[in-house]
C-alpha cells in the first residue's frame, strides 16, 4: 500500500531501502532499520540483486546498505550494479548510507565500500549529508567512508561489536528522522482506533483541521494526555509508555 508520508513542509515523500550482501548481515541490518523506522515509513526494503537502476528511481530518499569486501571493495551485488549507475540520474534524491565492516580484521579499509557507493551517488546528482555518524567509538586506521572525522553513514561492525548494533540502529534511526524532517500524515479513517480518537478530538479542538499531522513520535501534550499521559495520582507528570505508543508511532 502506498503510504502517505510527508516531509517538513507537507510535501509527499517516498522512502525505500536497498542493500547488497554477500553473507546476509547487511540484510539483517536493513530489516532492523526498516522495522525501527516503522513499516509505514519505509515503502520497501529490497536486495539490489536482480534489480535494475530504474527500480531505484522515483524515490525521494534512498537508504543504501553495503558491506565492504575483498579488502576495500564492493560486495558482489553492488559490484555488478556499480557501473550501471554511471548512466543514471539521481538529481535531488537524498541518499542515506549504512555500512558493515570489520574494524579489527580490516582496519585500513574499514567500511571503504560505503564511501565508494556514497561518492558514486553524489556524482549522479544525489544529495548527501544525512545520517553521518561519529567515528570516535571505533578503532581503525583508515576508511574511504570518513569525512572530517565522521562516517558518511551508520557504521556497523557485526564481526566484533554485534552487541552494539541494536542500540546504534535505534539512535541512528531517530537521527535520520529528525534530519529528513519526516512527517507521517495519517488520514483518520486509516489510523488505529486510538489515533482516530485523538485525531477527531484534535480536529474538533483545532477548528476542524483534518487528521493528525505531527513530527514522528511527537504529539501535542493535549493529545498525549488524551492517550493516557499526563499526571499520576500524586500530580507527577507521566510520560506515554512504549506500550501505549505501539501501533501509533510512525
Ligand atoms: C574476505 C573478506 C574481506 C573483507 N574485507 C573487508 C574490508 O576491506 N573492510 C571492512 O570493513 N570489512 C571487510 N570484511 C568484513 C565484512 O564487511 C563483514 O563481515 C560484513 O559484516 C559482511 O556483510 P555481509 O554479510 O552483508 O556481506 C571482509 C570480510 C571478508 C570475509
């Protein structure tokens, strides 16, 4: 189903994830990123194997996942795709990168492929600068993915730091939502019951404005109160809990 995702100024926004993988780790990370951002936000999550360049066209935001292989090189799928990109035009498309590598085994070429793919899309007119990630928690010697002490995308090391992957993904997903200024406008008739209730209340109180239009994860305090947040019996403020949000966060 085509989702009604909008950007900061209410302009429709289409977001998709594409990844290449040799042994499956990048696919796992891509799936977790999609789940974390929310299934309503990311339109599709596909392996670039068997896709054509045209399949990547028409989106406003591309989340691109790539592991580094063969000492600073692309994984097989992206390698087959790479030269085909030379004929493509991605002018204005926002690219957001995530890369997998092994900082201990390959410290001099850590995440190189993420840098190679990022540069390729920029050369085809894409817009970068989203999802940059600090290098300070990693131990490596060199990387083509580093710009001014920052990785050009999320850096994942499943070989040595898989215990950090989940937290890194959560933090990064929150970061890119902010950076992209994504809004999800949910028409009342499609919303889960609790949102419908809040939406109709919001519509009434806001003079009949249609639907709920709010930045991801944010609701006006009045709507939060309606959903169960507010004050406890001692008058202390009570945040919306995770379980209360489930099914209504976009
Ligand atoms: C032969 C080989 C070469 C590799 N070369 C690099 C490298 O140059 N830089 C790097 O950061 N990681 C390198 N790696 C690590 C992989 O990127 C890492 O294992 C990654 O998680 C694999 O992801 P995938 O399962 O999606 O293909 C290499 C791994 C192997 C087995």
